[in-house]
């Protein structure tokens, strides 16, 4: 019973405090590129905060 109540509590919090995301992506094979747009809709009292972390394990793409 306790696990069910915790699951319901977490679900309600996620639904009530979640922002709306709209992601549009287009693959351009000829140029080997990905073009994308992300629209984030926040509630009135929310402040935007985005953390973009570098991929330190990345390497150059093969040609």
C-alpha cells in the first residue's frame, strides 16, 4: 500500500510541475545534418533553466 501511495504522489508531482516540450527534427541526408527546433512552454511562475553538458567522450565524425 505504501508503494502505491508513493507512486501516486510522484505521478501527481510530475504531471503538475512538468513543462510542455515540442521537438521538431528534420534529417538532411545529403548534407549529413540534423536540423531541429525545441519549443518549451513554461507556466507563469516558472523560471527557465537549461543545462547543456559537453560530451567529453566525443570524437570527430567519419566522412
